[in-house]
C-alpha cells in the first residue's frame, strides 16, 4: 500500500509539472500537487507509527 501512495504521488507531481510548464489548467493541477504532498506525509506518519 505504501508503494502505491508513492506511485500516485509521483504521478501527481509529474502531472503538476507538466501543467505548470506546458498548460494552464488553472487551480486543478495545484490541487493535485497538494493531494500528492498530503499522501506522502500520511505515508511518512503511518510509517513512523508502525516502527
């Protein structure tokens, strides 16, 4: 499950970079970036609790 969150986060960050550089998709790309950051933070927090 942890690997899946990292994969989703990487995909969202790449989508944000493409949108930031090449397209003007408004706030949707930035919302995706925030979701990616939250997913990574949740994974880090959950990983620390499990150890």
